[in-house]
């Protein structure tokens, strides 16, 4: 699934105000750290390393250096690497569980955490003591962590070693929701996001360990797949194929760049399986340099660089050109390229040690690669090993994608929740109770003269006429959502709808007559083309239109037009959120993002929706507002 930046509804000037920390809701306030707490620094016994103070067992000892080992997704510090002696605590500062701490120097400068243990902290750590009771420390920590870059680059002082002193920390300003309850709701939501990130991180570590173990066993022959017993040989890469390096057109000549030819730099090797790249050169750039086209399925190796690039292995799945720092090993029929890719990937450190320069400071070259020995199982076994490792690789990539998405979602949530653009606890003045059974928009005595099946058949016909075409007939999934929304608009309720995986769904329209009546009466006809299947208007659609106008009025037709160009998944979101809001109103509960998510999570067929970007917090919040406007307001 493609990961997109969260969409945020625009803020209105009537609901927000400009402050020192940016736009925030009218009912929020801004306070500095020194107004709500006492900023202090930790203390370090001197001299450092003195056995009278250090390496004891009396009190956990937290240093700014040890914070680098705490994952970003872990807000609470629950252990330390070492402890002080009882005497050592006399020369430090003891902090209690629940204290908000901030790294004021070092690599983690500006990072905030919450203590989960009683411990002593060194002087590279600051803390906020005697925090006001109406302020949630976790909320403050999450806000501080959105300001880390600014704290490092703008606020921190010092020439060689930037430092946050207590005065600077005391001046740090916070946007504060009006109640601790709302602050805690925000912190809890972000904590849930952290928990997901942490669990995915642990799963990714496990998957990578499984892959590493499988490569060590399968690529060396220590473990054989069932059915393979023949011994392996060993050959050099140059004995069965050749390799080449690319080049770079002059960056000073503009006409060489921005064309249609994909051009890969060594920085793109981290993609591993290269299916698309940003770099583009022109035909003139290709002719003017030593770069060249390489076919699909080459094994690519980074040739140079003191960073991680040298020795990094990738494979291209599209034809492209490369720069001079990438060697491309050509695919051949006699040796499986994917097997070769996994073999060389497992030998990353070995490849980095190979060098044409003194002391490993040079780079790999084509000659070294051609002379590199690789195992030679039979071709069928190569392919089977590659298939097994590719499946494991796919698992790893899937978790990596989920983790990246989870991090992006959390980032979007922080931007929205910590600025009040999304409210988890709605202000009392903005909560609109949704009526479950409002009076019909236009009472009609005619509605008593026909039954439900005929009514729905007419609705099906009109929707097919309005939303279906010969090229794209109206499918059932889209039609059901439109029918639900029409009934909610015109009658204030939509009866008979169940919580289906695709959203509100009424099985009676299919199994209890309306669809068949619509077909039999000529209101619709079924159509299937090469891409789509559904209903289009039938020969007697005018009759259905007359009935519809009598029963619902022309205004209902105009109201429906707002959905003409909406995607089906957007209608699913709209109908699902509205149905959840109806449930909340029926039970007398207030509607907000958290309560709508709770309704969705409570139904097994709806629960998977919450893992989709479509049902992000910000999309749900925007949809709540839309439902209030067009259905419940």
C-alpha cells in the first residue's frame, strides 16, 4: 500500500488563534516550562570512574550517553546500564518514576523521555520537577520531541558542544489543551502508535535474523533443501559471465540531464530491488559518457566509498544506466542471478575488505569481482534456494513497509494532535448530537402506497441512471454506499444495513427482491464489459425517475450529485463513519475520533479498516465534520 502524507483539513480563523507556538485552538493556552515546573539538571560524581561512586548496586545510573540506546519509539526509560554506590548518590540527583527528563547535551540533545524507574541522572540530563497537577508529563514529552531539531540548531548554546541549560529549557513554550484529560488522550493515542512501531521493530529484527540464519545455512551448503544431495563446486564469477561499470555525464552541461533514460547512482543501491529511480539523463548525456544500458536482472555492487555503499548489493528489475561506482554483473542462463545476489549480499563485510588500495582505503574494481569465487550447486538447486530466500526477503520487505508507514502515520498524528487540528476530546461547544430518527425532509403520503421492495427498485434505477454508464456500469459496492447515504439524508435513518467488511451493507436489496424488480420493470439492465460489471439505466428509467421525484423530490437528486466524482473508497469511509456516529448517538455518547474508532474496532469485519491509510485519524476527523455538515448537522 502506498504511504501518503496525512491530509489535514484547513484551520479556520474563527476556531484558532495565532500564538508564539503557532496556530492553536481558541480554548488552548501557552505556558513556558518554568511556569508549570522547575527545570533542573542532574549531577555527576567526580572524579568520573571513581570506584567509591561508580559500578555499584545501590541506585540505577542514567547517563546521556545511555539514552542513545533507547529506541525513539520507547518513551519510558525502564532500565539503566549501570548503578551508583550509596555514596555516589550523595553527589548526584535522584529522580522519581514519572519524571520528565530531557537530554541537554550529546547525540540525543533535545530528546525527552519519561522515567519508569527511580534513578540518579548525570549532568547531561535535565528534568522538570514539581510539574503542575493539571499538566500531563507524557504530553509535554511528545511535544518536546517535535521540537528536537529546533532545540539542537537554534536554541542550544556552545561552540564545540551545544548545550541546553536550565534557563533555555525554562523558556521552552508549550501549547496546552484546556484539560489534563485531553492531554492524556493525546499522549495515550501517540503511545499506542509507539507501541505499534516498537512491535514492528522487534518483528523486523526477528525477520532479519531469520533471513541471516537461512542465508548462512543455505548459501554455504550447511543445510540442504529436500531432494538435493549432489556436492557443490566452486567457480569464479568471471568464468561464467562478465561485468561492467557505468559513468556519469558532465553535470555542467544541462542538456545531458532530465531526459527519459533512467540513470542510477551508487546512493540508490540501498533500494536493493531496483524498480524505479529518480535519476534521468538524455540521449546526448548517454552518448557523451561511459555510462551504458544494462539489462534486467544484473547483480549490482557498490565499488567505492568509505561509508556503507561499498560492497552493497542490489538487483535491477528494469533496464537502466549506472554511474562509475556501480559494477553490474550480467545475467546468464547457466547461473541463477537471484542466487548470486543473495550469495554476495551475505558477504557484505568480505566485499568491503577486498580493496585495490592500501589498507582497504581504495575500492572494489571489476577485476576483483571477476576473480571472486562463488559456490556452484546445480542450477535447479540454485533456483530453489533463491526462491526460499526471496520468500523470506519478501517477508522482511513487508514488515519494513509497515514500519515505515507506522512511523509516517505517527508523524502525521503528532503534527495534528499536538496543534489541536484534530481533537480527541471535543470542546463542549463544538459537539453536535446526531439525531437517530429525525423527521423526513418532505413528508409524502405517496410513500404509504408502495412497499419497501418497490421503493428500493426505484432507487436502484435512479442511481444506475445517475452514476452508471456503458463504459463504467454502477457496481453493487458503490451503489450500496450511495443508497445508504440517500436514506440517511432523506429519511434520517438507513434501516436494514449491517456492518460489512466493505462498509454498511443491506443484503435484502440483493436477496429479497429490489434488484430483481428493478431488472424486471426495466429500470435497469445488467452490463458486463472487459473491466466492470454492474447496472446501467434500463428502457423504463423515466418511470423510475417520476416515482423517485414524487417520493423524494428533485432536491434529493441534486443532493446526490455531490458524490458523482467521489471514489468508492471515499464513500465507504463516509458511510462507515456515519454509521458509527449513529450508534454513538443512539447510546447517548459524544462523537469524536476515538469513539468512532472504538465502534469500528468493536466489530470483527470492520476492525481491519483501522490498519488502512483511508481510516487514519485525520481522515476520520475530516469525515466526522463532513457527516455533521451533510447528514447530521
